[in-house]
């Protein structure tokens, strides 16, 4: 490697160091958000019901004995209003049917409460906050879409693209900040011989 090549490589490393440092400072809050919420989401099933309520067990996994979903939804809504607040919206975000456990979970769109029911008897097994849903929305920035009422996930698309590109940028610049000086030292030691 010539002195000119070594000089160019050193310039490239300095440029990458600047890019790495400045973009890291700019994106620090977003990176911390993704890291912290990612850790919490990784632990959600092992959080002693703090982040995600444990899935309950129903009476049967035989689908022929299950009640119709619309009947279960009505019972879940009544139970939620009686137990938590009559002001809560009953707009369903998703219905999670768990055949093996014999239950149906109702997850609501406008709040983070969830209702677990025995699918065959309509017994309410659990009404709990689902903090994991909130953490997921923070993790991918879909919370901002929800807050501002955007249905096309503009914030989510922007945020996940930004974080993906940032991770790629940090990987490339970080690698060169590690590898580049090794190459320069190796070239200088060869030149001395």
C-alpha cells in the first residue's frame, strides 16, 4: 500500500468516524427507544404478568363446543364495562383464538385492556392491561400514527426505515473504524521492512 493509499484510507476512517459520531448523537433518543422497548418486549412473557398477562386455560379445545365469536364479544364488552369503565371503547383491534388453551382473547383498539374468555362457557377468565401492546407501538413508532389518527402508518414506515438505515450505517462505519486502522498499521509495518 502506498503512502497515498494510506493517506486516503486514513481520511476515509476520519470521515466515517465523524458520520458515526454525529448520526449517533442525532439518533440517540430513537436508538435508546428501540433498545429499551426491544428488551422489555423480549421479556414480556417472563414479566410475571406485568408486561403481558399470562394466557389462561379454558374448559375445552374442541371447536365444536365453542360459542360463536359475536356472543363472546358481547359478553367480553359487558364484562369490560362493568369491571373497568363504562367509558371504554369496544372497538376490537384483534381477536386471538387459542384452540389448545380453549380461550379467546379480545384486544381493543382505543385502549390497552384485554379480556380472556373461556370459548365454550363464556366465563371471563381475565381482564388485564396489555402493556406489551403499548410497548410494541412505541418500539415501531406506530403510537404516533395512532395519536395523530393516520391510518397509513406514515410514522411507522418512516421510523422503521430510519432505524434500519441507521443500523446499516453504524455497522458499516463501525466496521471501518475497527478494520481501517489495522490495515494502515499493517501497511506501515510492511513499509518499514
